[in-house]
């Protein structure tokens, strides 16, 4: 059954709001930026999810990126079930953790050693601590609109001038933390050069999403990532690629292989964790061995390298390596994006669609959208209407404009044509997007 009444989701949301902050366990799930009632999901299979009222949706949010295999891929479920039956956590080393680390290292030649964590936030937090220890410097450069998890010193908004230190972007973040962070415009080589000229000997690291996904999809322009590699080398800072989204998204590799740039540290999560609470941080032996118990940088976790999550991650990565679904993912994504563009021009809707590999974002704006300032110019109200109209057609996009849509191996040609027909109906009948 496609989308219909949502009585059960409404009841569950009311009940949830009494015990869970905002009724959710992560803010973006609350539909705040698109309005309406969040759907409570009851199950997922392949490219579909079903909500508590039995409505079925083609899912392009895919748990914010991890589910490149689609929901509940049998091989992955079997691996997790088998592992769980042998014990769900030991807090003692297991062989499978080594196997997973060796497999990730095959895909990321720039990684000599890893540490598994439970979330992307933990991986990023550890990367910053490592960079500061390795360089004995405090400042971090990030890019406006990028999100690297909720570690204090990255919850920062850009300073007033291009190269002024940041100010807190969340309550509870001490000004002192924010003032060690510079938030610069993505794709802007000049401002990064100026920041290094001004603060070069204080900058411990630059952290970047090699293809941005958290301001909506924004692709790196030619020379941008290369300039970060050159500047960090010149000033003795580290380059951190946050590949939590992009790791294994475009190939059995990272975006670093696609762009031919080797960062000093790489953060992984989402796909790398098979959709389980597993993330990772990797880099050269020299830097990684600064981590306890080898070195002075403390980091730890009760459930880090958890056997169930590790088994799911291993099953996921082995399937990706064996099946090499990436050409098909790219083609199918292109089919969708071309179809959207055709429909929007037919309905005279001004929209800019940024895509890379099997991720994309529809912005209701002229474009080009090359950084956070240009992304913020899009009409988020139109996106909210578009989102809900698609929801009513049984198509689930991310419930927030500044996020990415993802495709999985499980999305069929039928899913794609159904989605394009839904967009045609939504664009034409509503025409509220002009
Ligand atoms: P987690 O702590 O959520 O596992 O990872 C943080 C993180 C780090 N780096 C990048 C590039 C990320 O995109 C993320 C988390 N992504 C968001 C959505 N884009 C997760 C969704 C949520 O917060 O609920």
C-alpha cells in the first residue's frame, strides 16, 4: 500500500515526545525543517520501507547513507545473526576486527593503521585530537555547511570576516573551543590560502568532506582539494578527509582515490559500518601510533570493534568488492537526475540538482550551488512541499533540504520509473515550485 493515513505515526510521535527529546534520537529525524509528522518505520526490505500504518515508500534516505546494499540484505543479516549467536560483545580483541581492518586498508592505500569506533563523530573527534597531538598546534580549519558529527570544536559558525575565528554554533560549546576553529567557504582556495598566511603555524589540520553531503551535495571544484593538500603540506598541518559519507560510496575505495589525493587521516562510517554502529579512523603508522595504548593520545570505547557490527561491516564490504555495483549505481542515479531535470524544465520549475556518483540533492534555486552561501539561497519551503508531495506518492526523500539522497543496489528500474512518474505528477499537479 502506498502512502495513506498516518494515524499510528501520529500516535507514536505524541507518545515518543513524552519520553524522547523531540520524539527522536537524532534531531534531523523530527521533520522540523519540512514540517508534519515524522513517519515511524516498522520495517525495511531492499529499496522499500513501511511505516507503522503499513504505507510503503521507495527510500532514498537509506538511513542517511549507510544502506548502499538496501535494507536487510540477507547475507548481511545472516552474518550479524551468526555473530550475535556467538556473543554480542567481549571487550576483548577478536579476529574479525583484524579482518575488517585489513579489508579497509586494501581499499584505502593511504591507511596503514586504523582504530574502530562506534560513530563518525567519535572517529572525527579522535582525528582532531590526534592532529593536535601530532602537530602540537590547536587550530582546526573546517568549511561552512560541512558537518562532521557533533564534536564540540566543530559545532562552529564562520567568523564575521573570512579568516576570523569561529563562534559557537550550538549552546554548550565554550567560546574558547569555537575560537580554535576557522570555518571557511567550501571551494574557495583564496580564503584558505589567506587563513594559512594568517594562522599557518597554529593550524593543526584541515578537515573536509571531499564531496560535501551536509549542505546538500556540493562537489569540489577542480583544484580545491589539491590546494588543501598543498597548503597543509607547506605549513606542516594535517589533511583530514571526512569520508563518513563518501567512503565506499563511489567505489570500493574512498573519494581520495577518485581525486588522487592522499590525506593524512581518513574518517569512515556509514557504509564502512554496514549500517551498524561502527566507524573508523585511519592513517599512517606514525600518526596512528600516537593513540593509546601505543602513544599519549587517549581514545577508547566499550563497544568499539563490536563483533556483531564488525561482521555486518565485513559482509557489506565483501559484497561490494565482489559485486562492484558502482557503474550500475552511477547509471541509475544519472537516469533519475536526468529525469528530474527533464520534468522540472517541462513544468518550468527552477531547480539545481547537484550529484556525484550515487548521491544527489535537488535545490529549488537557479544555481550553480558551489558552497554553503549559494546553497542557503535555495527555497527550503518549496523543498518542504516537494518532500511531502513525494511522501504522499510513496517516495521517501531526506526530510531536510541540506542533506543528500542516496541510491542502493536494491533500487530497481521499476523504482526509478515509479519515482520519475511521481515527480512528474507532483511537479505538474502542484506546480507550487515555480
Ligand atoms: P555519526 O556520528 O552520525 O555516525 O557521523 C557523523 C558524521 C560525520 N561526518 C559526516 C560527513 C557525516 O555526514 C556525519 C553524519 N551525517 C548525518 C547526516 N548527514 C547523520 C544523520 C544524523 O545526524 O542523524
